[in-house]
């Protein structure tokens, strides 16, 4: 093993111990019941999750030439092994481990912890990781995203869990929530990349994965905003933005190719206006100002 390979190995090992080591093992050990029997079915699920996690870490290290840590991400897009079936098998593996802990101890606390981690993973993927991958891997990421699903569970179940859980959790958030800023900006960046792709390849087919991803993100963001007492107008604007994306989805799915450049410009302009409006309202809240009670919906 060369010095460079040795350094890469230790970085991967350190990242593994700090990140999934903490989320999937240390915290569950602290949360588990002090007394009670351990059930074998839960241990079997936990071991399956560990095996899946180690497989993913190995692919990150060997194929991607990086680690799962944000400070040392893979240099290459990993699309082999379990990544042929899910774009986020490492997160799925951690959730399998957490389900194993909850099942092994028949613990409601561990089950709630697993649900909270699942929501956190989804938000991180949608708001941070996918925009980063789109910027760094371009067309390779676009093709991979269109071919492989984000998760392995039905999207409807995931959305239902997000709506219920996020709506309950955000009551603990203060008057200003910068997650909405980042989320709306991420949706806009994702849209810009998609429209740029349509401009360069107007014959490209309708991308269902893009529209499903945006729809899921906006559901989460609107639910989050609706739970905050000072965000009524932001919630309304997010509803307007959802309607615009629904119109765009219908247009994109029915439009004969090549996609007209004028239509791309119209979509880009209308969405940019709505996003700018939301971000201005967010800025007013950040500064402590009161936004107006309501605004008329944008023209579509």
C-alpha cells in the first residue's frame, strides 16, 4: 500500500467512525432500554444493514476514491454495486441498521429516532447533495438520476412521512428558518440545470425524475413554512410556486420535441420571479420585519 493509498484508507476509516459510527451505533446504544430482552429478528436486520453499509463504504473508497465525509467526497460518481438500485444506498443501509436496533429492543424511542434520521437524510439529499452532484458531475449525474431512483420505498409513503413528521417537528423552530432559503434556492438551481439541458438538447425527453424531485422538495418546504406562525405569506407563495411547477410539468410532458426556446425562457422567467419574491420575504423575516398579509398569485 502506497503512502497516498494509506492516507485515503485512514480518511475513509475516520469518516466511517465519526459519521455512521455515531448515527447508527453510538446514539442507539445511548437510547436503548436499560432492561429487557434482545430479539434475534432485530439483530438479523441490524447485521444486514451493517453488511450493506460496509459494501457502500468499500465502493466509495475503491471506486469513488474518496470517503463518505463531506471533507473528502468521492472524486468519481459511484454508480456500481448497490448504487445501481438506489442513488443513496448508504443512507438506506443506516436506516436498516436503525430499524434493526428498534426491532431488537422493541423500543418506541429508537423507532422515533430512526424516523427523525430518515427525514434528516431526505432533506440533506434534496437540499444539499443532489445540487452538489449536479454541479460537479453534470450530464453524468443527469443520466444517472433519470435511470436510478433516489430511494427504494414508494415515493408516496416517503412524502406522507415527511409531511406528518416535518409538520410536527418545525414547531420547535424560531420565527426565521434559513432551511427554507436554502431549499428554495436549491430548487431554483436544480431547475436552471434542467432548463440549461433542454436548451442544449431540445430533443431531450421528458424527465420524470426531475419533476418528482422538485415536487417532493416543495411539499416539504411548504409544510415546513405552514407550521411557522409568521410564514403565512411565504406558504402562499410556495403554493403559487407549486402551481407553476405543475403547469411546467404538464407542458414538459405534452410538448412535442424539439422543446421551443421561447417556452424555456417563459418558464425560467416566471419561476425566477416567484423564487425572488419568496427570498425577499425570507430576507424581511430575517431582519425582523413583518411581511404583507398576502400577495396576488403570479401570472402563469
